[in-house]
């Protein structure tokens, strides 16, 4: 595995994807223990060389249908972060970030590979 310093030293098995939205850069990695990690940089500092503004662990990947569309869900208290990967879509938007607070959507942003 390779070690990458993102908040703390962790061994990464694979980078699932990196996405840029209007406000954020998001990276989802699979760690050697199989856990999915969400790291994001946002606001004024979208520089991935710096420490992320948010790191979440224990993501759950859910596939929809047989076409490959899927999303990864991360929970942080009453907040839920969902990153959609749309492999088959008429919208032309390959990725989408959704943030929910108490099950109500508070942010939705399309994204592209970073």
C-alpha cells in the first residue's frame, strides 16, 4: 500500500475517485482495511496539498441497478454526505454531492473528475 498524509498517516489501497464541485474538492479512498474515507477541501482553500477541511470514515457504497450507477454515503452526526457516481445518465453529470441535515437536503452540487 502507499501512505498518504491526509489528516493522518493512513495506508490507502485504492483511490475510488476525486471530484470537483463548485465549492469542494472531494476524494474518496479505500483504505487497506476496506473502509471508505471521505476527504474534502472547500471554501477559500481548495488546495489538496493542505489538510482537508473534513474527513469522514466508514462510508457505505450502494449500487443501483446493473449499469454501474452507485453512491457512497458517509454519516457525521445529523449530517449525511452522499457522493453519486452516474455512469449511465441522461443528465451528462458524472458526479453529484448531496448533503442532508436531519434527512433534509441542504446542499446539492454537480461535479466532475478532478
